C-alpha cells in the first residue's frame, strides 16, 4: 500500500552532509525527492532514526538545505541507500528542484 501523499520525482543531485566538509557528491547523492522526503545514496554510514541535514547542489542556483530523519536503510555493498522524512513539508523549496528536473529529465 502506497502511503505517500506527494509524488516523488527522480533526479540526481550531488549533496553533502552539513557536518562534513567534503565536496558535494563525495559522500552522498540525492536520488529522488518529494515535499515530504527523499531517497539518498551515501558511502557514509546511516542508521534508522539518524537526524540528517543535507546541502544539495542545485545547478544554476544556490545550494539548498533539507533536514529530516532516516526512516529506512538498505546496505548496498559499500553504499547506504536510505529514505528520509523531512521535518516539515517543503513545497516551495522542492518546487525549485522539480522545475529543474522537469526541464532536464534523466535519460531512461
């Protein structure tokens, strides 16, 4: 049963954890997003209930911060595939990403 209120859309934006000074995309990528949450892929260990703040590098725009809690994690070899739920619904911020993703779709 699908429990999402908002549709997610696929994208690939480099991101970084707020508390780590590494370059964008070195430890984490934003894979898809909705107004309520996101899927991230990282080589940094993530655990359920971790509080995460990401800075997402949006092309042709200022970086954007998203904050939330990890609600599920899957180990994929050396990577962590995780779902995060945002602290607040971020309609206006997410619309920036949606507009970019809509005009620059990922190849099938």
